[in-house]
């Protein structure tokens, strides 16, 4: 079957669909580099990688400078009755020394009133904070790491979709291009038919209505050519859109002497390959890891935490930095939440339910992919048979048209028979053309469903 299809496509298509595998590969690499939607996906990945760096930074010490200068007034007063305590003693000593003729005098002291708040004060320090045991930091890091992996898998999924879209857009463009070319060749046949009809009318072998019919056929074909030109322009614009190029930019078509046909594996092998290599499974697997770490993160609320804090700075009423004003303090801060109204349990349950939901989604995804691969496989087989059948119809219609043409030119067949044979031949040729490109498009769809698209091949070309 592959040999039949390969031979048919090479002989029939003026511009081969794999008309230059290298050209198409270059276009795919260009699309992977320039596509705007893909660039947006890359921004999401870059953002998640920066979030991962942020989570990693939580393991490192935090160093900060903290400075405070305060002015205060009022507040509590600390009273120290130094006068009430010492003045009676001083008076007794003064009397005793005076009795013995000793000159000495102890003055009276007033009670002290010390404000609790300093009128002015500064505190400038460097603080180093180092987490020693905080499980939440570890699980947060693991979550961010898997989030970046999810975004990376999303990017791969998008790239494979884009490769498939670019291939199909290229084939659709070639399809419309060949239809235009085929209709242009048909127009030449109709012009020749008009010339023959006019000659037959001039020599009296046909009535004038055959001339009008020939002209009407040309007008009808011109309308079809106009429609085909519109489709070609739209197909080219969409292809250029995928590559983020100017919509009317020329598209290269390279002729080829051979059409490479990849070996199509059977449906069981295709399903196994898809379940192993489809990036959607990696994406959901990393999402399951995230839910697992979220459960652990929620559970870490019931665990203690230990943090080391070291301060070195300067204090005083005057803003001075000297050896008489400096101080240091090192602390171990231990915290353990013993009860929080069952919040930790509820958070763990929420995360566990999300994990169960994802597990069901994974099972559903597996069934969807099995169905998708099976559907695309059988669609590919149908496309192969359509190519073979359309080839046979086109060959038969061509031979029939050649016979009728000779008969018509010799006045042995009516014009309606000639036009019917021409219409049948043209339609068979177009159907054969469409069947060939539909096969190529369907093969791309099958390769995408089975995970057979080699992403690294185009990544290497791009680099």
C-alpha cells in the first residue's frame, strides 16, 4: 500500500507534498522560533523557573539592615525614692561629724523620676535570619520545581501541536496550489474545445449551440479558478500566520524525486508508544507530584520550626556608632503550633481531594488517548484506501477522456459526451489530488496522536 501511494504521489503531484522535506523542516524550525502563541507559552515557563529560584532562595540566610530613630514624650514614670532613703542617713552623718568638729557635709538628695520612654533613642543593627528546620520551605521548593516541570511539559505539548499544524497548513497550501494548477490545465483543454467547436460550426458539422456551450464551460471554470485562488491565498496566509511572517510572503516549494514513507506501526504499538511518549502524561504526572507535596505542606503546619537570629548593632540616645554603643544578640526561635482549630487537617484533606481528582483525570486522559490513537489509525487506513481508489478512478477517467476527445475532434461524438468526459476526468483528478494530500494530513494527525513527532529533530535544526 505504501509503495502504491508513494508512486502515485510522485507521478501525479506537480509539486510534491514532501516537496522538499528539508524545506518543510526549515519552516517548522522557523515556526518553533517565531510563533507568537509559542512565545507566550515560553514566558509562562520562564516565570515558573524564576519562582523556582525564589523558592530555592528561602533556604539561604536573610541579611537585612534595620535602623530606628525615635522621639518620645509622656508615658509611664518610674519613681526611685533615693532622697527618702538617703537623706535621713546623710543628716545623721552631718550631725555626727559636726559634734566631733569634723568638716563634712552630705547634701540632700531629691527623689528620682525616670520616664519609661526615652525622649530620644536610636537602634541600628544588622540582622541575620537562618531557617534551621522549616519543612514548609522544603515542600514549597518541591512544589515550585514540579510547577516548572508542568510548564515545560505544557510547552512540549504546544510545540508538537504547532508542528502538526504547520505540516497540515503546508499540505493544505500545496493542495490548493495544485488544484489551481490543475484547473489552469483544464482551461487549456476547454479553450481547445472551443476552437474545435468553432471549426465544426464553420464547416457545418455542428450547430452554433456547441460554441455557446463551450464558452459557458470556460466561464464556469473561471469561476472555479477564482474560488481556488481564494482558497490558495487563505491557505498561504494561515501558513505564514503560524510562522509569524507577513501574510503574503512567498512560500518555497521544492520538487523531489522521491517521497519518504515512514513505517506505520500497528494500532497496539501506536497506543503503547502514545501512553509512553505523550507529553500530556508527563504534565499530569508532575501535577500529581505537586498535589502530593501540597499534602505534605499542609501537614507541616503541625510540625515545629526552628530559626536562628543574630543581631549586631548600636543603641543610644545620641546617634553615635562606637565601641561603647555596640551590642550583639543571638537567638534560637522555636515555634510549634499545638492547636489551630483543625485548620491543618482541613488543608490536608483539601489537597488530598485534589490529588484524587487528578488521578481520575489521568485515567480519563489515558482512555481519551487510546480512543484518539485508534480513531486516527483507522482514519489513516481509510485515507490509504481512498488514495488507491482515487488513483484508479483518475486513470480510467483519463483514458475515457482521451478516447472521447479523438471521437469528438472527428465529429463522431456529440459535444455533451465530450464535456461529460472532460468533467469526469477533471473531477477524478481533483479527487485524486485531494485524496493524496488528505492522506498526508491524516498521517500527520496519526503521528501526533501516537507521539511519533520527533521534537528534538526540529530543536536541533533551530539551534
